[in-house]
C-alpha cells in the first residue's frame, strides 16, 4: 500500500509557515543553504528574514528557498503551496479551482494560477522510451454531449467538431503518457509512437488506419477490434489506455467541466503524472514536485496570453 496521509496528518506535519519553509529548504538544500543566484554556500541567515531569508556573502544578493524556482514570483505562503500540491495529489479526478480557493482561503483566480503552476512543474521529463509492449490509442475531449459516444467510429476522420484529440500510450509497467494533438493523421500518431515506444517494440492499437505505417517503421504492430472475442484470442488489447481515458473523461466531465484548449496539455499531463505516481506515497509525491520546481517559471501573463 502506498504511504499516503490524511488532511489531519498533513496539518500535524505542517502546522505553520515555518515548518513548510523548513521542509522546502531541507528538500532543496539537504541541510546546506545554497545561494539561488551563484550557488555559493558562503551564506548567512538574515535577521527576521528581511528582506529575504538569506544573504550570499559572495555575490552579496539576498535569496530564499523560492529563488530560482517556480515559487520565485509568488507571494503566497509556502504552506498554501504545500497544501495545494497535497490536494492535487490526493484527488484522483482533479480539483476544481473553486474548491481549492475555498480550502486555501484565496481567490479563485489565485487558486487557478497556483494550480496551473503546479501542473507546469509536472510537464516534461519523458525523454526516455517506455517499457515493453505498449498500447496506443486516441480519444476526444470536449465538444457537444450528443457527440460523446461517436468518438470510436472507425473512419479516417475520427472525432467530432469542437473536440480536441488526445493521443496516449500505456506500457507494460502501467505507466501512461498522453498529450493533445492537432490532428489524428498518420504523421502525428506514428511520430508519437516513435518518440515514446521502445525501438522495434510491440505496439497494440485498434484498426484505425492512421496506425498502418507502424510496421514499416520497424514495430511489431498488433491490432485489436473493439470486441471482447478479439481480446481473449491473442491477449493483445488496449484496455489499459482505455481505462486511463475513462478516468480523464470523468475528471473532465465531473471536475473541470471545461478544459480550455490552451491549457489542456497541462490537465492531460496532470492525470498521467498522478496515475504514474499513484504508488509512490504522499511524501514522495510532494518531494518529486518540489524537485521539479527548480529552474521553472510560469507567469500569469504566459498563461493568459498563451
Ligand atoms: Zn550568491
């Protein structure tokens, strides 16, 4: 069982802002404060932490644990950042910004921006190939309710007007990668497979013709029909990635209601990141998120002009 903790335990661990700061510092610096500007360890702590917690004796600049991270331009207490990460960790279907706002005691706009920056830290880091046989599939999110059941028709122009296509892959370890794509043509889907699947590996898809070029790229391409008999016969199936789609769609319909196309990649990645880390436990999840905050930056302007 993963080592998860409750909201009650969260506040026992982090009763105040100081405990949150100590936690961030311990993770980032492992006991030795580093200047966020030049990396020097020749630093001193400032009285009352004004203007900032530390001052570097080499480059003479002030810094804190936020310097050089996605937290740098945020004035929100670190405890609220920790609580927001914790909330996003434990919610399988995501958290609406209205609920996060209520629980953090901030405006909905602040909660939305905070959550987007946490999602941004979870982006990337998928440069290596996935493991073993992979299942590849696409789905569609958004669009009109009456079209929601039409997205599996096997024709060259799958999907419906107003929907955004998302392509995904699940490997033998159960890890998932997924991203929105502009088109579901052969060029896009085959490239996604080449970028993520093991070279010359086994790839299972349905019979959508855009996948037909996979064999020519050296993959062992198995196709399944969307019928139970086919799954049983050769054990190749796409059930794993399909169950991920149903989780994504439950989040979309039940929690986020409307994922703007500009931000959809971050929401889709949120679901796959949480899925892939479901077994690591709460503390490891928070630590992984803090590690990813370094050297990242996302301003409100970046997000809203996007
Ligand atoms: Zn320095």
